[in-house]
């Protein structure tokens, strides 16, 4: 992979593979979270669960994505993702964002099963089907005559 | 005779008459239909298995008590789980386990009591249908007479009807006492006319475009092709009503190839070498529009899927929004930083009654 990158670099200037110091996830997760909410969350979801764009395009979930991929994606803007160059989000802030994503990956959901972290859509669907379903089933049982 | 404090009156304290022949439920003012459906009465009584087979009745009895035993097990489980899964400081995962198993135990205990009680009543308690008539709520004649006497005695002892000065001033005091509420509730209305607030933002000639949230200014040379910057006006972080101002003044800055932009007349100098700035507040209901696709140049609002085409000055190409996003005219100052040429030329965000455009 490094050899391939070196070959591409001979063809013209471009961003290099980011250095290790920004990828370790040792930045400030709180700063990273604020930057993530401002710059990333509208497409990638505040919990990094991904989301839909126009005409079938989508922003992918960020859980389990390696730090080097996240960094390179910010720098180059793959597909329809905008570019976040080092003047917009500094390398230290990119490291903070990576730290936040690592924190999301490593922290278990305290509130129980997250239902895909999609918020009111999946949670509402769940309670609508299973919550109301249970109420209907119990009502039928309560009012039926015993055999 | 009206005094009854010693309890000598045997009728004192009697409750309502439950039911009297002269107080049958009346039809009230309801229209009596000439072809009303006849009350079919009850279905014929059908004995349950518990009624005819003592062995089945005993089986049901065991089932009901099994539910109640299960409830006891649930309670014991909840107490055990609380001890076995303690909440450890600094380990949020332990809160989940603690809550989960404690909750499951308590839920099992309570639901089992409910299920057992319902199964008991359905399978073992008397199974005949019955009707309970409503009864009138009129008290007995003696009760009513006594109530009138209490009032009359009260009037006589207090002189309420005789001392008219006291009575009238009391009524007057009660009538005016809610007036402070009028003053209080009046203050819930906006203190000043909100329309000018909706028509203007913090942007004015020469205000630098700065990064959200740091507030550092942006050089035109830093906005490379395909970039998207989230922008707030300079000085927003120090302003008094920071959130209110940000909700109006938030801007998305993008750089396209200049030849991709279809610039209309009068807006030729609103972009700078293909760098354009548009209000981030959706013209539909005001969500922040920031899902920018750098290849298609479409901007998507996540709330109701309105789509704006940045190459055509944020024209609406899909969804419920009715107007394009307002464009912020920008240029560069002598140091190369991006600055606004003026405020937005129209109100940002959703429609309001007094909006002229």
C-alpha cells in the first residue's frame, strides 16, 4: 500500500498518508465531538451511524472505520463528501474527531440496545409495533370469555 | 333541631339513597328512535371447564398460584440482581446491566401478579353475566332539608345577607384579585416587534466570514475546490444573544469551478472565484441545510428532503421548500480574508406573515 502511494505521488502532488501521531486517538474527544456535530453529523449522524443522501446515495456508518481512512476521507472528500483541508480542520482537530469516533466505538451504550442509533425513527417504529402490539394482545385476552 | 353536633339526629350523615323506583334513569334529552335496536339480552350461560370439572378447576387454581409464585421469584431475582450487578464508578456499562436485570426482575414480579389475578377472575371466579344499574344521585329528602338548614343557619349567624357592606366589599375583593394575572400574562407577548429581528442578521458590509465554532477568519486561498466550510459571522461568539444570532446568520461556504455556476444578473460579483456563501437556514421550516454533495452540487435538507442546486443559485429542485436559499454576497478584504458585502438581501429562513417577498 505504501509502495502504491509512493508511485501515485510520483505522478503529481497530493496529500500523503497521514502521520501516526494524528491517528492514535489521543486527542480531546469533547472538542472532536463539537467539530463532528458541526461538520460531519448532518450526513453521518451524531452517533456516526450514517445516513441517506439524495437519489440513493448515502453517507456510510463510521463505526469500526480505521483512523487512517477517516483522516484520508476528510482530506480528499471521496465521492460526494466535501473536502475538509488542513486550513478548515487542522490536523490536531482531525485527530480530535478521530478520538471522538474511537470513543463512540469503545463506549458501550449505557441506555441499552441502541436500535441502530437512528433515533426516533427506529425507536418509534419499535414501540409502535411491539408496545402497541402487546397492549392490543392483552386487551384481547382480557375481554375474551374464558373457556 | 338543625344543630346536630352531638349526633342526636339518627338521620344525620346518611348517604345517598341508592335506588328508588321514582328515580329510574331518565332518557334525558336524547332522541328516542322509533326503530331502536331491541336489547337482545345476555347470551345463554355457558359453563366453563372449571365450572363442570373439579379437576380442571384445581388445575387452574394451581396455575394462578404458579403466577403468584413466579412473582415472588421475580422479586427475589430483582434483589439478587441489584447485589450481583453493582454500579461501578467510571464504568458506564455496569449501569446498563444493573438497570436491565433489576428492571426485568421487577417487571416479572408485577406482570405475574397481574396475569395471575386476571387468570383467577376469568377461570375461577363467578362467571355469570350481570348488569349494574346506575342509580340517581339525589339525596334523601331529609338530607336535602338539612343542607338548606345549614345554609340558613350560616346566613343567620354570620349576617352575610344582612351586613351588605361586608358582603359587597368581599365580592369586590374577590372579583379584582385575579387582575395581577392579566399583567403577568401580558408579559408573555414579545416585548418588541419581532419583524425587524426576522428581517436582519448580524452580517453587514465588511464582516469577516469565520469558522464555526472557533471564530477564526477564513482566507479565500484556504477554500480549495470541493471544500465546505461551516461559517459564522466574526464576533458572534462575543455577541449578547449568541444562539439567536447564530440561528439566523449561519452560512455554508463552498467552492465550485467558476464555470459551473449559473450566475444571474445583478449577482455577478456575489461569488469570489467560485466561492459561494448561502444561508444554512432552510426556507421551508428553518432546519440547518448542510448536506452538501460536492460532485452533484446538491444541498439536501435532512428534515424534509428539500434539495437545492448550488450551481443554479440554490434553486429548489425537490421537496417542500418554496424559495431558494438566500445568498450572502462576499468578497475579499485587503488581507485576503473573505468578508460579506452586505447583509442578506432578503430575510433568511421560513416564511412569516409580514414577509414581503
